[in-house]
C-alpha cells in the first residue's frame, strides 16, 4: 500500500507462497444476507462465469507500517445485485414509503439504467465486477481514497483529509464522500447522490435526500465486510442497514478494462428501446 | 485455431469462485423456451464490452445461410474462464448451444461453444 514496488512484489509473493501451503481451503459464501432473489431461477442456463477467489481467511488482516488496516487487494462482491433487500437481516423488509414501493413495482428490468451503461451507484456498483481501494498518497496518511471498479470503468472519490461535507453538493451518481478510520473500520459518509441509479435489478428507488454511512471492516486477509446504513426520508420510513461481504480474488488477478459503451447491443434481441436516449435516431 | 486457457496459479492454490453477474438479466433479452443448437463457420469474434459476440454462418436445410449473432459474457469474465480473443478464428467450425432472442430471429445467447476437436468452452453471458 505504501507504493513501494519491491514491497508489493514481496507481498504478492508471500500471498502465493502462504496460500500454497494452505491447501486445501474451504469456500466461503459471498454475502452475509439471505440469497438474492432469483427471478430467473427456472432458466436452464449455466452460471454466468466465475471470478476465481483465494480463500485466505486464516491469514490475518494486513496492516501498514503505522498500524492502519491495509485494504489493498482486488475484491469481488460487496453490494446488491438483484434485490437491495438481500442485504437485510433475516426477516426484515425494506421500509419503502408507498410511492417508492409503487415505483419499484412499476419499473421493468429492461429500463434499468445499468443496461444502458449508466452507473449502478452505491452500494450496488461493488456487486458486479472486481474492484479496489486505492489511497493517495500511498506513502503517508491518505488525504484521498479512491475506489476503482472494473465494471463500467467507474471510480469514486472519498476525502480522507478531515473536511466536512459541502453545504449543497451537486447531486451525482456516486455522491460526495468523506471518510475516516474508526479503529480498524473504514467509515465512509456519503450524501449528494442523484436519484437516477437503481439499487438493484428490481428497481428499488431512492431520492436526493439519500445519506449512506458505510463501515468497511477487513476481518481477515480475504474477507472485507460491509455494513451500510441507509437513511433516505424521501423514500423510506426509517433508516435501515444492509450487510455484504467482498472476497479477495485469486493471487495475480488484476482489474481488467471494461468499456461498456463500446458495443452495447442491449435491447436488440429482446426488443427493448433505450429510454434514456433523449433524441432517438430516426 | 489457437486457444489460450487461462490458468490462475494452477497447482499453487486451490481456488474457490463466486458466480459473477453480467450486464443484464437473461430473461429480458432471451427466451428459455427457445433452445438453440447450431453448427456453422465462425465469421467474426468481437472481443468487446459489455459482451463479446460470436458471429456464425449457419446453412439451413433450404440452403440459405443465416449469420447468427451470439452474445457471450464480457471479455474480462471470459478471460477468467479460459477464453482469449484468439480462441476462435474466422472459418472455424463450431457448435453453439444457447437460447434465442425474444424478438430477433438470428440473435441468441451462447451457453457453450464446442470446437472441431471436441473441446468446449463456457460462453454464457448473463448470471443464469
């Protein structure tokens, strides 16, 4: 994490060597919450590929020279995919206001902005493809922390320099985020979101009043837990908390390029128009 | 045909894996009630996002040729599952199994691609 090339190479070598000595290792589940809604469960289709993971749960949480938890690594998972409710504790339901529930029920999957290469927002963006935390500067206490998502080539900026939130941030897809360490837990406090992204394929909505407090805890080398408390009085009757877990991908797995706009043919096979194109081509 | 099988630290670590989710849901674009199995000659492999696409000329019983457009997973996922952009070349004979589009007659989604030598590769695009 300190940006020293030799140190990183040694760390990666250590990961491979230690992992080699740990055969066999057991698999772990991706999320803490109940299984995601499987609306397509009846489709006789093979699972859509895998991202190899390295299970190094018995290795301790890595730390930097000053003792701060080191979040370095390529992570997989950590957010909702099909249904935001999947991250709730068992027995809970999303406390949607009537209008929000009605909007969710009226939305159809082909309208998902994500289908047309628009961002998935927070915390959904972490649920798709590998991603990383990247601090800046790397050799001393970070003033900025970036999240780089392979999926859709998006990034997120988190201010770690102690600044407060802006008075009136311009609503944006990833909001305005400030962060700090609470012991071994990274806290990210975010406001200033727009209301355009969908939290899941079910179309769970939110408003610009959205306030998210994420608590990221690296429980061991290969497990990164998220506890996200969501407060949006515009769409929900009370705050609620979702839980997800990201896993460390296999040694040597790096982020790959993903330019969604390159050749997106979504809708042509199923006959779905792009509802986000203001001026459809004739 | 050249095929690069990506092996991730093979022999070094026992890897577990989680399914990755794709760009969109299966059922909004494709019909599980339209299974497709075609044999034909590759005309093009587009190694692009959000999905790679395999185009195959298929000669029907009436002698006419239809160029199928098969959606596959995205290159990042395919590479993590044994594919490369050089895995198939134009004129290669392949068998593609998958499902047809809900509306388009010559668009489909590939579940697997089998090559002349019998090797088969996962090709699935959506999460199921």
